[in-house]
């Protein structure tokens, strides 16, 4: 595949295809996402296997993405690799006008002979990003970074220095 992004590389030309299952493979990198104006991920290495099923009256598209990208932890601000395994399915129908508003159906005009799946691949990848991005070391307590040490010192359960007992009298007024 060419290193430069070309939207036409993601066209599926169904005109002339026999009925049945057709497989396509796409390698996705951060260059692909940047063309959609999305710069949050780096070190993107995802392989998308596309299964296109052509039938007489409709078509189906199954996208499966496997690979990884780097995320930045919401707590520690440390980068970490995130494994992605996502899937997206569409039923493609013919209609009057192009319509991709529905997340299960894609409607293409009656006179179409191809459709482009770049936007669908983009959506599948973006939807695979977890809402809360936690470094595995935060979850299991093994991450040893300066930020984590500072956060632990400032946490409500952290051991506090001993206060002058004269200040304790102020607690009586609360």
C-alpha cells in the first residue's frame, strides 16, 4: 500500500463482483487518522479485515480491527500501548440518496457502483478508544513515576505530618 493517504484506496467497487463473500485487508496508521483531523493517537498499527457480502437485493459489510495504538493516561500522563480489538457491521441498501446517519445501515443511491469505507474504519477506531484511559500500571499499582508519587502524597488517605496540637482546638468550632 502507498504511504500517502488516498481516499480511493478504501473504495469497494461492487459492480461486477459475483454474489458472495469478498475479503479486503487494510493497514491503518496515524496518517490515516490525521486525514480526518484526529491527532489523539500515535504509534497506530491496526489491521482491518473487511468482509463484504454481496447479495441480490442488499450487501453487508463486516469490519474487524486488531492491533494497537498508544494512549496517554488520564491520571499519570504517561503513554502506554493499548490493544484494540473492535468490530463494526453494516447493511448496505439502495435508496434515493446517500445516507450514513444510521449506525447499522448505509444507504447508497441506486446508480452507485462503489462505496468508500474510510469513514467507517475511522469511526470503528475512534469508538474503540476507552472513555477512561488508565495506564495498566495505575490499575495494578506497579507504575513508578514522579507524577504517581506526587499524587499519592496528595491523596486524602496519605499520611499527614503531625500538626501542632494547639490547632486541634479549632476543630471544636466546626
